[in-house]
C-alpha cells in the first residue's frame, strides 16, 4: 500500500523524501560545555556521556524521547539483569555503545518515517484514506489541536503549513504515549472500522511520569532502565510488520499482553500516518497532512510497568498513580516522591534508596523530573513539570524538608484565606449570598502566594540536597515566605476605599493574618521564626 497525493516530480513519478531519525538530526541536545547541537538517535547514544540532556519543545516531548531511547536500549539488550547490577551500571557508568552500534547496524528500510509500505511508528493501512480524510499537520501536535471535535469550523486543522520532519517525529512519539482519550477526527465507516474513532488514554496520560536525571544523558538512561531477566520483546517500528498481532477496528479489544520492556516503551498508542513533502530552508523533509485514529491497548502490570509511579489516594479512597492537576501545583507533591524513596516503595524508588551516599562536591548528583499533561476531559490544557533535587543517602532529610515546607506553605495559605474573610466581613456588611464568592476573591491572595512560593521551596530543597541542615534551610524559607505573603495580602487590600470602613477592613485583615500565621495551629517552623 502506498501513500497517495504526493506532489508530482518533473518527468513523472512522485517525490517521496526519505527521513531516518538515525541519520537526520531529530533532537536538540545540550552538551556538558553548554553548547546546543542537533543530534540523530545514533549520535545521542554514542555521545551519551558527553551530552548533558536532550530537549523537546515541551516537557512531554522530552519524556517521549527518553522513552524511545530506553526502548532502543532494551531492543539492543543493553540493560541490567538485577538491582545489584543496576547499581553497578549506575555507579560504574556502564557504556551504552552497544545500543548505539546495534541501532546503526539496523536495516534502513525499518527506519524511514516516510516509507511507502512500512513507515516508522505509523499505520500504513490508513494510506488509502489519507488524502480524503487527513488534516493539516497541526493535528499531530497535542498542544495545538485542542478539543477539535467541538469546533464547527475545522479550518485550523486543515491549514497545510508543513511541519518539519524532526518536529513531526517528536510529536508522533508524544502522541503515542500521552494521547488523551476521546473521539478521533476520522470516520470509522469510511476507513478501517467503527472502533478507530475511539481514542484510548495513552500509557502516560492521566498520571505523573517521573524520570531520574543524572549529570549526563548516559546517566539518565542507566538510572531509568528497569532491571529484568525477561526477553525485551518487540521494538515497534511499524503497524503491519513484526511478531505482534495488531488489533482490528471492528470493536474495542482487550489490552494485549506486553511482550517485554522494548515493546512497552515503543508501543503504538495511536494509528498515525503522515504525508511527506520536500523540506524547505535546508530541512530534509516535512509533513503536510496527517491522519490519526485509535492505536494499541496494553494490559500493564503495575509492579513491572509502573516502576516510577508514586501512588496516591483520591478523595473517594481509590489508590492510583499521582495525577496532574490544574489547581494543585506539582511542586507541592515533592514530599510524596521523597517518601517513596525513604519507604522503599518499590521500583525506581527502592533502587534510588539503595545508592550509597555521595561525597562532596557530587552529593546532589541526581534530579527527579516529574511531568504530566493537564486536561479537561478530552481537551489538553497544559504541561506541568517540576524538577526535584535528589542526593543518594539523603532521602530522609529531603522528605522531612519537603514535608515541613509544604506544611508551612499550606498554613500560610489558610492564614491568607482567613484574612480575606476578615476583610470581607467589614467591607460587605450586607452581602447577597450569590455575590459572596466573587467578593471574597477580591481579597484572596492565595493564588499569588502559591505561585511565589515555588522558587523558595526549590531553593530550600537544593540547600538540603547540598548538605545544609534542614532547620537552617527552613528558617530561611520562612523568613522569605511570611513577608511575601503579607505583601501579597496588602496589595489585595489596596482596592479598599480610603474611608473609615475600608481602613477597618484593612486593619482587621492584616491583624487576622499576623495572628493566624504564627498562632497555636501554626507549624513549629513558623513559631520558631517568631521567636
């Protein structure tokens, strides 16, 4: 089956660019000396010890890229077999050259993003429908699409402005793992079957993915390789070839068993097909049309396949992996990550907890990157991400610091809430019940305070990870937060009129804040600050 609708070539035939992420630069990487270079997949693995990090246009793209590199490591059998061996790999900086060599030697026809028969990461069965039912390339990018089914005018998706092949490749990887549930903009009746319109939640959508980041890309990959003696399974290069029997689209199937960790990290969470066009301005190739439908469903084993998940309990009592929230900033969950290490909660966290304490100046040698996609049902809203310092051997004090830091921030927020209520009682002596919420919001400085607290919180954790005493770091943290909160409250109160009633409301709010913030219910760190 071949791609339809390619632009004609002079003299007959069709222009079909070839683009291979092993040979073309597809990722911007940061080197240890601070330089930024374009790298292909082979170069990323071959130069992993000289590269500090890889980047994407979004936190989700970065996670998806690391997921794909992990899949290649497993497929090349570059992974430890036990927790003890994992520790040796991490401490000894075990070479990843085997993975780079394996990847470079793979047949070219399996790695062409625009192959007419087996396009990389895609479902060629959509080929005969791409011209009629496809859209512009914006549909491939999670952040640009929105809830397109709710728009009467789909012009924004039809726009044909080409997407560079490297951008399309990274966006495709992100779709496979972070794609949201909902209905696809594709007709099942006119294409492969009714179930192709039903998009399932991606493997990493709806939860926080945590990666351990080391000083180099090589360290990062070693830290996140799950030790196993099992076979790696299939590396999913395309939909129609390989030992895995793909689903059909007549009805929604049960999730298939995972054949190995290479399979899990490379699974095809969407049926995707892109149409190539020649690149512009030095680009090797680009994409001008896209078709997306339902992809694979996996039956995941939580113990084996959710090694990074931090389990949390919902208000309804359900236990599930920590999830992204539009109302609760991710940094406020830092204590849950450190608690998972301290309590040896399994998976990645147990292995991190077994690493020996590092000496200066490499005490803080690891970061924990947490990433999630906030959505409103089927509509993506924003990526949330936060980086938490981790020092091997210091999980107990980091947990103590993050927990105490969160308690202080929560208490200050409650004090601001009560101060706002004190101002409201005087400013609005005869309120209408329907107006109360908006009136209280006039004096509520909690939003500004939460936003401003993130930087001092991270600074406090960095100091603890560098070896400073928790109590000393907390004292500095409190000294910054309390005046900052009071200033935020005063700015909210500036909207009050300069008459007797307004001055009374202002004074009552400030007095209530001062009383509450270091009152009997305050954490000890706030009381000690007062002393």
